[in-house]
C-alpha cells in the first residue's frame, strides 16, 4: 500500500486505508495532495496488485496538472496505464497485474475526475449523496441491461469482475467528468472495499452527521470493517470550501505581508530611536552633587521607562559647599547641563580656579613695589642705619637759660 499526502494547514480533508479483515496485505494506494486526490485498488495477486497501484499513484502525482483540468488529468491516468504495462513486460510485478483508479482534482468550486474501474467518487450535496462515477464492472453492465437489480448485484458471485482497469490494455482511457460543486459540499473517493460493504444510505448518513473530514474517513472505514471487511478499504473525504477558502487564504497572505511590513517599520522606528538616544547620550553631560562633591555624568539626567540614561564619569575633588550658594543649590537640585563630558570638566576646572582665587591670602595679591613706597626704611640703600637719630647742630641750639 502506498500513500502520498502532505501536512494539512486546516481540517478540510481526511483519509484512511485499511487491510480489512480477510486479505493478508493491502493492495490499495492513495494520494492526498490538494487539489489532487487519488484512490487506486490493485489486483493481480500477492504483491502484483500493490505494485500496480503504487505505480499508478506515483505517475499520476507526478504528471497531474497544478489546477483542475480534466483533459490533463486524463492524460496523467493514461501515462500511469502505460507505465504499469511497461513494468509488467520488464518483469516488475506480474504479467496481468492492474489497478482501478479514481483521480479527482478539487479547487474552489471546480471538480474534475478521471475514472477507470469500480473505485468510486460520490458527492454529498445538501445532505444527499449521489454517485458521480460509473463503475466499469460486469454488475453495472447487467444492471443497465435490466438483467439484475442493484440489490442482486451486491451478492452476485461475479460482483468483483471489472471490465476496465489500468495495466490491462495500452489503449485504456479513463472516463472524464467536470462537475460544478458548491461550498459546503463534500467529496468522497473510495475503493469497493467501502461501497461493496456499506449501503449508500448508510454512507450518506455518516457523512452528513460527521463534520470533521478526517473523523468521517475513519468512521467510514470502521463501518466497512464492522460489516465484515472482506476487502481492503480506502477512503478520502474532502470538503468543498469554494471561493470562501480562496478569499481566506488571500486575506491570510495579505495579513502576513502586512504584519511583516509592520515588523520592519517597528524595527526601523526602534533602530532610529536607539540611534537618536545614543547620539543624545553620547553628546550630553551634566554636573550634580554626589556626597557633597561635584560629579560629572555622561548622558541625560533622569530615567526613560525606568532605565537610566546616564553613567558616572568621575566624582571630582571640588566640594559643593565651597561654591557660591546659588550654584551649589542648582547642583543639589536640578544639576547643571553641559554639551559634552569635556565641557562639564571645563566647568569643574572653572569652579576649582574660582575657589582657589577666593581663598588666596590678601598679601599675595599686592602689586610689586607697593611695600617699598609704604616703608621708607626698605627704600634706603643697603647698610644705611635707619634707626640712628641725626646729630644736633650746636649753633642752632641756644644756651640754657638764654632767652630769645
């Protein structure tokens, strides 16, 4: 048994295959690769039927068109037929091996089918089940000729005889169907392991009341096994989502593109904000009071969203208390902004120079020569006795007791 499928993006189809209760191995093969669905029921004895059905699904999966096209799908089935004939001639499998084939393509509200053998396609439309394909079988020929009834055909000893199959004749061609379907319809492909064991009205009831297609497929197979499971049974169920699904996918793609653009835009905004922030923080600085000393910070004062926007560069030796009261108060409360760290450090140096100037002794501030003018003794020549009194002139002093 061969099966081809891909991961479902949403629950719009389901499939299951089972060996049944009597056969030793499963000769059915299937493809579940939307928009393509295929069921093949191999025949020809042990291994040969399985080989034929595997060849068929492999070729059809490879050659089927990308979108529903009855003629192109029919050609893919014809190529599968030739591949089986060729394989038998080359010793692959067994001479006379063959397989039925029901291949369908469902997209939006367009359904095409290529049919060979007695595997079937059904459509559940507004709760009513209808068979879409015509069996290539002896029973169908006898029923259409009016020789037996459908009820008699279900128990006829030759009910398994088919009149057309892939691998039996290089000239075999499939019947082609193009069908208009509606959103809400449900497609069923199955081997005769289901249709030969379960009545159509039972299939209809189960399909109508089981909303999930995967669960529906599993329950149909279980029903066939419960009725005896005399043959391999394979089921594919696909819901017709129509243009609503196409619109949903279009909206989903548009939403994804919009989301991607928004992410890119947000990333650009964040990058720009980070760039501006880095520029401002790297080209800004401020002075403030840290434990009574003037400190230099790089960046902006305050926080943004709880994150610090500055870093400490240095705590200087300049005491805030030594500064003018107004300046000291600004440092303690608001801080003093600067264009850069270098600019802030220049301000600190200015404060340092101002404090030193203010604390310098007054004598150190006198002009050269000022002391000499104020102290004549220093202005006299070296070696001049400045503390000796001048000698009195005897002629200028009258004798004691003499009047003027």
